[in-house]
C-alpha cells in the first residue's frame, strides 16, 4: 500500500488529463467543487456523493477527559466533528482491490 497523499493539484491534473480543460480551468473547477462541499457542510447540510460516500457534521457534547500521563481530569468542550461514511460501492471496490493485489512474492492471490 502506498503512503502517497492525493492533493488538490493531483485532482486538478486528473481533470486536465481526463476532461481536457486547461490547467487553470481544471484547478478552478476542483476548487469550486471543494468550496461547495465545504460551504454545504458549514451550513449544516449533509453532502452525499453517489457511489462514493456521504459527509455530515455530528455534534459532540461536553465530557470529562483524562490526561493519560498525569491522570488529571480535564473538561472537553462541546464541538462539531466531520463524519465520512463510505458507500457500499466504495467499500466493495476497496476490498476487491485488496484481494486482487499481488502478494509480496509477486504471485497473485488466486
């Protein structure tokens, strides 16, 4: 498994190569999509991308935490957290990729 992270620039480059827009237009398109997703989540709405997954905001209440080193109890203030739930299509695709990957000795898993 690769430790590579996909960046905005990588997404823009993929749009450039697959759609044929200019590099600037591709970067603007990626930026617009990410801004729209962010703004929708900030407004409290959920974002669902078919065959990929859904993003939602969950509110966590105040609770008491504990410093693991000292054992001192510390209040943790209420906050909102972003939750991503992958679709079954994406989960199946990820699991199929794992079963079809070559093993460490170069042979397939079949």
